C-alpha cells in the first residue's frame, strides 16, 4: 500500500458564510498536514488534496460530519501515491466552484447520473448513445473515450460558443463526462436548457470510472491538476493517442514548457524533453528565463519561505487591507 492518498471531490450544497468557512477549512488542512487546492463558494465546495492516508481519512470524515454537509454526497475519488502530489495549500473563496458563467443551477436541474458500471453497460448495449467531452482542449488531446465528441475550448465558459457543433445529436442519448464529474453538473444542465432531452453524465468522472471499472475504452491518460500532471486510467485496453510535440511519435508524457512565458501544456516524449532541456521549441530553449530541466515537466511557482501557515496569515493580512480600502472609499 502506498502511504499517501489523493482526493478529488465536489459538493453542490449552499455554504452560508463562505469567508468564515474558508478560514475553518484552511485551519483544518494545516492541522492535518493536507496540501492541495480547495474552492469555497456560496454554491458549494470543490477540492483536490493529498496527504497521508490517515490524514485524508480524517478529512473525509470531518467533511461528512460537518452540519453544512450532513446527508449529502461527496463521492470522493481516492487514488494512492508514494508522496504528496501538491507542494502548497490554497483555500480560496470564489463565485463558483467551477468557473463556467453558465446560467444554470445543478441543484435544480442536471443530467441523469450514471454510475461507472451503468455507464459501461450503456455504452456497450445502447447504439443510440453518444459521448461528449466537457474538458479543455489540452486535456482531451492527452486522453479521451473512443468516439467521443470534443470541443476546441480553453474553459467551460466557452461551451455556449461550441454547443451548435453537436446540434445534430439532439435526438440521441448524450452522456457528458469530465475528470471528476463537477463540470458535467453544469454542462449537462446547460444542454438541457438548449433543447437536448436525453442528457446523462458519468458520475465521478473519468477517475472514478478508472478506479471502479478499469477504464475500458478510455484512450490515453487523464490530465490532472497536481504534480503528477497526468495519470493512467485504462487497465483493460490502453492505447496512447497523443503525440510528442517535437518528434510526432506517440507519447502521453504530459509536461509544461520550461519557458515560463510559454508554459504550454504539451505532450513531449522523455527523449525530446531531455534534448530540448524541458522546452517545447528552439525559441523557448534559448529563452533567458527558461527554467532548469525537469524530467517530470512540472514547475511549481517560486515560493521562498512559503508554508501553509504563512499562506493562511498572508490571506488574513490581505483581507484586512481590502476591508480598510473599502472603508476609505
């Protein structure tokens, strides 16, 4: 057993005082040695964290027993790891727990949830089913389900600009999917608003499908937002679909360009990555700000003297400054 766990979760349950809750949540993570990215909003909670298994177990129990969330479903996706998959802890208050700007509320209306087993059976037995990927372009270029429709979009808020591309699917059974399920809550609701009648979503997303059903028919790897950059999903019939940005050979080695002014998400094979010293092009290789070669292709922001405790104190100081500015204006 690997000693660390990586958790991915979301919960669309109203949080009465997001700022107050953010403070309580940040402190719990500090006290339990958890690192990761957590978004708090009036509409709910979204997070991905890593920590020792016992600390992650305590965290899940704490969330489920919180009066705000008692009786709701977090649907934790739990992966194992040899180390922390994050370098920092960020707990932030935002307007939405996934940035979409879509005029929908998944608590009122959303696509029908399919458990991984139901999803698998529906794909195999129903010829009227089509899959639609709701992730960004750099994510589905690395990995996607066989035959899935994809959009050339940078963010979910771009969905309204692309929905006409699947207008011809309105008579089909449309199953949306994403990494952990959160984007599909709003994306499937938006499709219903646009006149799609039979809309479903893969509950728990790609990660849960891989954990529970072996990831069959998911080609490539799944992009994740931590130090791993990508994680394997398919243990049944895996196939690499992405190609190296430099040599065009098949590779699912996803990296960030070493030039911070580029920082593109790209597939670059280990051989080319070493030859290019972590860069995606000759121009980036020769750029004066190029970061040192990193075989994993992951570069965290410089954080001299950073600690989760310092980050918490800094937030409080910045909050006081903002309140003072508002009082003076």
